[in-house]
C-alpha cells in the first residue's frame, strides 16, 4: 500500500494521463477548465446554479419569493393529501443543473455525477446530519427501464448521501409496479394520475424502519414522491423526508 500522500500523487499522475484523452474542459460551456473530481463543470457554470434557500413551503419545499419569516404551507399542499413528511431540493432545475441531469440520465454522462452529488450533499448534509435515519430509499425505476438505462440515477445519488451520512441505502424496499409515461409534458393532475399506485412495497428489512430519506433526481409536483411515500407510511414508516438534487417548477 502507498501512503496516502503517494496515493494522491499517483491519482494526480493518472488523472493527468487521462486528461490527454479526456481534456479537463467544462462539459457545459466547453470554454473553461474543469476536472474529473469537479464533474467537468467549471467555476463560471457553477456560478449559474440557483441554490434554493428559505423561505419555502414547510411541506413540499416550494420556494417563496418574498419576505416571509414564519413557516407556511403553499396552496398546492393545502389542497392535497400528502404522505411524505417534507421535501427539499438543493437547487432549481435550470441552466447547468438541467443540462447535467438530462445528459446524466438519458445519455449516461456519468462524469457529471461528482457535480450533481456534491450539490445534493452541500444542501442536505447540514440538515440531515442533525437527526438519525434508518435508511435511504432511492426512487426505483421500472425493471425494463433500468435494464435499458443500465443504472438508476436516484440510487447512484442516494449512495453518495448514504456514504456521507453513514446510513444504509436500501434499493429493494420499493418497487415500481408498472411502467409510467414520461412526466415532462404532463400537468399536475395528469402527473398524479400517472403515478397513482405506481409503487408498492417490495421487501422490508427485519429491523423496522421508522425514519427514512427518499432520494430522487428531480422534484416537480411531488406526484412521484407521494406515490413512493404512500406504501412506506402504510407499512409503519413514520417519517419520509424527500431529497432531490433539483426542483422543477410545476405547470
Ligand atoms: Zn463552464
Ligand atoms: Zn407546498
């Protein structure tokens, strides 16, 4: 084994060799330097990330633009039955974050993962590390979709969070009961219908789960998060906190 310093030197050496084949270039703008540990997203593109800060709806995390000091529930949450305890996202689904998530998910651009997972960790760790958690549950893909894509982006992001928090990631607790159509062009009502009953309990560990973190890449209306939380709550889990990298504004 090399001492840690030497290992780092070796890593830097191989990174620079790899850089000959994979240039250290920001993959968003292709005009600035960015390295592999940065997820190939450079400083200028990172400045365009819109981090979500309070005030926001205490349930769904909908950002409120304006002066508000006390906790509040947005109109959408007041009108609906919501099974999850609360939902939070690291940043707005726009600009470099939107582009990175699209390429990561649909073109298997895994080099963006350090960028995306760090956004999630920066926002989630200060909040989640204050409490103890029994498990992290990624939103599952339908089996045929996962075989086609070869990976579940939510599970990969969940593993970064799990490592940082020291909480196990359980990817067999939930299963998707049927394929669902893409939500991107659906409005709020159609998204809910598309997701109703789309998830079921698959396998619970022997030790009962009480407090869990549900992880997904993007939160839009919360239809997916809610459809996942319903079977969890029905089966005795008391707290389901949802964390996503990004939040897209619902239509
Ligand atoms: Zn850039
Ligand atoms: Zn809300």
